[in-house]
C-alpha cells in the first residue's frame, strides 16, 4: 500500500471532509499529539488559566498516556495546572470496579503524574438513578465554569460512537445517561468476562459537549476501525454515525495509523481522487475491483468498462483492455496453489512458494490458540500432508478468553475422572470459582488452569488437521500472563523468547498474523514482538532463505487484489477445518457477533473462505469451494 500521508488541513483527496494525518505506525503519531498537549500545558503555566483537557479511555489512548507519563518522568512535564474531564463512565458501576473508567484513568495516567486529585473529573457511575440527570447538568456547568474544554481527546467505536454517543445521538446532545449499543457491548465483553456482565448504560458527554471543545483530536489504530472511519471522514454527517458530526468542527484532526486509514478512497480507489502512479499492484487493484463491481469476469472487461468507471487513464497507459485483462488474470491465477509449502520438482517461476527445499521447516505463530486454524486450518492440513516439518507456536496461553463455566466444567470432569479423589489443582479451582465475583481477576492458578484448557483444545484441533502434538509449542509470553486486555505491555523478555524459538527452528516459512491489528490487542502486540524478534534475527543465515506469510484471523480477510497465495480447500477439507475450529470448545459463542443473529466462530471463518473463493470465481478463475489466503510480508 502506498504511504500517502496528508498533514492536518491539506486537501489531498477532496472527498475527505476533515483534516486527516496518517502515519504507518501509531507510535509516530503519538509523539506529535503528546508534543501538542505538552506545549498547551506549558502555555497554560504562563497564562492565568488552567489547561482544560477532555480525556478518553479504551485501548486507543493508552500509548498516548504512556508517552505523557514518560514526558512527566523524564522531561519534567507537570500537570499541576491541568484540569481534566473524562468523556464517560459505565452506569451503574462502582469507581473501584476493575473495568470502571475511574479505575482505568488512575491505572493508566493519574497515578503516574502530578495532577492534583481535585482537578480530575469523571462522570459518576454510582449516582442514584433519580439524581443522574442533575449530576449530568452539574458536569456540563463545571466544564463551562472553566471556560470550556481546550483540547478533547477522542477514540472512535465501531458503531461510530464518540464518547458513548451511540448511533442516534444528536449533534447538540449534552452529558446524559445513554443505553449502550449491542456492538459496543460485544466489544467490551472480553473486559467484563462476558457480554452479560457489561453494564447496560453509560453516562457520557454529549456530541454537543465535544463539539464545543476548542480543539478536538481523534485517534484510531488498526483495521477494525477502517470502515467506520471512511464513513465518518467522507460521508455526509448523519445521526447514525455520531463521529461524522465532527466534520462541522473548525479545529478537529483525525490521526490514524495506516491500517485505520486503509478504507479511505485515497487508498482504496486513488484513481478517483488524483493521478496515481500505475504500478502493477495498483493496476491489479483497480482491475479486480472493476470486475467485481460491474459483475464481469476479468477476461470480458472492455475498454468501455474502464472508461465508464473512472479508469480511462489506466487503459490509456496500460491498455488495451484485452492486454491488461490477461496480465491481471495471469497474476491472480498465479496466486492459486494447492502446495503452500512449494511444489516439489516443479517450475516455481510463477508459484507463490519455492519448490526447494521440497521439505520445509514451517513455523506457524498463533497469537492465541485458534487463530491458526481459523485462518489456515486447510493450509495446515496440506502442509502436514506434504510432509513438511511443522512447528505451531502459541504465543500466549489464551487463558483470559476462557469463561469460568468452561473452567468449572473441566475441573469437575477431572475430579470425576479421578473417581472422587480429584487433583489438588482442580479442587482449588472449584473452590475459587465458588466465591469468585464476576469482575474479580483470576488467580494465577486459575489462569494457569484455563491455559491448560486452551492447550488441550489446541492440540486436539491440530490433530484434526493432521499435525501431531509433538509439533506444538506453547510460549506463554509474559506480556499476556502478567497483563489484562487493553493493558498489555510487551518487553524484551517477550522478544527474546520468540527470538530463541526462531533461531531454534530456523524456518523456511513463517505464518504470522496481527500486522494491522490494534497495537494494544493480543494480535497487534504479538506481531510487534514478532517483528522485533525477526529484525534481531536478521543477521542469521536462515533469514535470507525465509518467506514470511501473513494470515488474518480477526474476521477481516485479505481482499482479492491483495492476495499473494491462495490455497483452495475442497468441501472435505473445509469440513475438517470446521471440526478443527469447533474443537476449541471454550471459544464457542464468544466471537464478536456483528449482528443480532447468533453466528458461531467456525461458521464465520468458513464463510470468509467461501467468500474469497466466490470472488475468484466472479473474476473468472476456477470455482473452488473455499480459499484460504496469505500476503507475503517484506
Ligand atoms: C472511551 C470512549 C469510547 C472509546 C471507543 C474506542 O472513553 O469514549 O468512545 O474511545 O469505544 O474504544 P477503543 O479505544 O478501546 O477501541
């Protein structure tokens, strides 16, 4: 993807209705936002008025808060003259609840800087119901008494919410009690150990409150926000997407990493908004999109189709249609292979993988158990059949994703199996589960036990794919074992553990995921740990002979034009894959469900593979039951 970057108010594309700043990585953006805040803090020290800062919670601002803390510790940035107002709080929820935003702000920022406690304001999650309205009014008045918010920091939810202003919130809404959207609750379900524990309501500043801030900074990382951001930035403002109201703000800026910006027209269809350089990649993107859009196979596209769809420049430069169609058709055709480890004794000029060595050392890195089979269960089966030397390494135990009910089931089974004697651990687990409150953290023992559950699921799942247990490794990276969702922090030990594995296996092929994930998600962190370890390994000989393949297990599959290796699955192979996913028992019914319909994780994974195959079919290639797909990382 091209690295088009626009600064603040520049009008790169014309279709963007707010200033947008894009950088490859969140970290590059964080420094400039922290600098802006730091400057404002310093200016307020010389003025007669405190700086009034509106703050957000969630994963997005975590790296910003870490940078502000660093500046406080290392550069003496002081917050004594700062007054803060947080956007929102769940309702009802006690400030001591581990998931309350009161607690979050203390842990992530306030306890580490020198802000006086009486200058911190967060909506109350404990006001009596009949007093909430008055508390909201008082919150607004207090903001006004400081002359309004100077800078408001925002994230964005997948519903398009800012604060907890869910779809339907009006542009002039004020601080109030709201009902959370289903998708917002699904996104919070992991933090609360299940959707049923997420509070129904929240108190939030209104869109109008946010709009009244003098400066608004919205940040977003990762591909999961890309679609909603495109609409918020490029479509007409509508109540069904509250973030779109920010278009009317005269001093707003959206700061995005490349993954979050990836759906913007300037990246998806750059030919509609400028004069792009037509390299092979972009030509393939335009031609496949055209084919899918107008419902004509690649080889049937006419000059006229290109001209009528904004692609006359492409056809003038690289046409006629006949030649361009064939070229792109061949490129897509060459992505298809039933030999993900390379086809022995075959000409590999146009194959995604090398024929030599015929038996490869393959390393599959799975952030949590199940990521592997979700995205590449079929490919794993093929690699196993091909006799490659496979190692599947689970980077984290995945214990945080195991519901208590599953742990109870397993502990009871253990005890029963041991004819009433029971192991010590199982008994301790059952005792803990009896007294544990729904928001209590798991003890180390319970996490360990839940980790065992996931280990066993992973082993049996891989067996279904023909990968024996001796090929499996569990790294239990410390960032996960010592962390909580949204608050993980990877360090050198994580990198070194993975580096050691890489150097032991010396793989010819690595399959890995998470490159476009939210940087604070398990997948996102796992990928950054991997890229650090891989970079450190670079001086080793094996690296020069290693291909790294990116897979996606987060529900957002590669697009047809991006795919570099497409591994078809027969109906039987797809059934095996479904079985492999299904064997992750503790994960059933826990996927983020995107609509009211209950759809199981294995069904969604199969659907994605079928969609990829269907798109290849529509492009005029062979018709497969399903396709798993990969992109090569460079
Ligand atoms: C948090 C808030 C929300 C979040 C949004 C994104 O105070 O108001 O609007 O900014 O839900 O959450 P994350 O950052 O966790 O993806």
